[in-house]
C-alpha cells in the first residue's frame, strides 16, 4: 500500500473526510473551509454531494452534536447563533432552540452554581454574575431569577 508523500496533494474529498473525522461539519462549513482548495469549478460541490449521499455529511448529526456539546454551558440564544452560523435548516434550528428554552432556567442555575455558588454580596458582584450569564446566552429573565435566587420555575 502506497502512502501519499509530502508532495502529493490531498483531494477535496480527503480534506473533507479529515475535517469530518474530528467533528461533525455541515455542508456549508465544509464549503467555507474547502473553497480555497478547489481547482476547477464544481469540483467541491461534486465531492460534497458524494459524501452527503454516503451519509458522511448529515445536518441532523451536526445539530445533535452541537446541542450535546454546548447545552450544558450556553443559553439558547448563543446556541441558536452557533447553529445558524453552520448553515443549518432554519426550521430545525428553531425546533432545537424551542426544546432548549424549556430547560433554560435549570441550565443557567447549574452554570451559575459551578462558577459562583453563592449569592452576590453587593451590586458589583450581582452585575458581574449577570454579565457572565448573559454573555453565555441565557435569557435576561432566567439570569435575573438565578442571580436573585428565585426558586420558582419559568
């Protein structure tokens, strides 16, 4: 079996498979990353069509992967932005985000507990905790309730 030498160029399909071996990528992401390596027009689209037909590119797996990796750390709005940037189907993104919003308060409370663990002692500490959770993409209502120590559910 011959291995490619350092001077042998890697095909577009090979580059795509190398990216996909690390994590799930959407078709839009692969197009963005591999466009600079395309030598003839249509070559990249053909390679990605073949990979998609064989099941190597799957938008539902990308969606599930992002939700699995990020839901424990980020709020629904940050995850929505990340999914949209990957070029996923807007209706699938909305469905996924709707599911996340049901658990937003609990997830925000857990992130807050890991980072801070105790209620703020003054206004500066309260503002710091709120900024932290807002930057993570949690809703302002969930942030307010978590920092205030409110135990009632949304």
